[in-house]
């Protein structure tokens, strides 16, 4: 009987862990987008840096550098979020195995993960706004 209730408890923990695992998948997709943007920024900077540096090229390199810093921050925050979400899953299982009340810890870690994700998304938004501002400058609008 004890083994059956233990199995039921673990099955319940697995059910609780499914939502955070899907959230990690979403954050992973965001990280793919961010790393692709960073790669494109680096590629463009290399092209500009390989030629003679005109004033326009220096200006564009400065903007690319700012964009890369924003994307790096966003990647760091999104990665932190994914790590915290994974920690939530670990804490859920440890709580079940060790028969501990981990509700507060899970809540605190999850809120921290969401704050990191919000920070990453806001930093990503800054980078996108910088791109749009730069495009308006180059198009003469």
C-alpha cells in the first residue's frame, strides 16, 4: 500500500512538473531566436570591420556593439530563467522524495524565473527598438 501511495505521489509531481517543462521549451525557442540575432550582428560587424573604416562604418559598428550587448543581456536573463524553471522541477521532486513542504521555495523560485524572463524580454524589446530607430535614420524618415 505504501508503495502505491508513493507512486501516486510521484505521478502527481510529474503532472506538476509538466507545465514548467513546457515553459522551458518556450524559453529555449526564445534563446534560439536571440542567438540567431546575435550571430547576424556578429556577421555584419565582421563585414564592416574587414574593410576600410569610414565614419558611417564606425557609427554602424557602435550601434551593432550596443545591439550585441542588449542581446547578450537578454540571453543571460533568458538562460537564468530556464535554469530557475529547471530548479523548480528539481525542488518539486526533492520535496516529494524527502516529504518536505516546498511550496514556498517553488513559488519563490518560479517568481524569480518569471522576473528573469521579463527582464530578458524587455532587453530584447530594447534591441528591436534600437534596430527600428536605426532603420528610420538610414531611410531618412
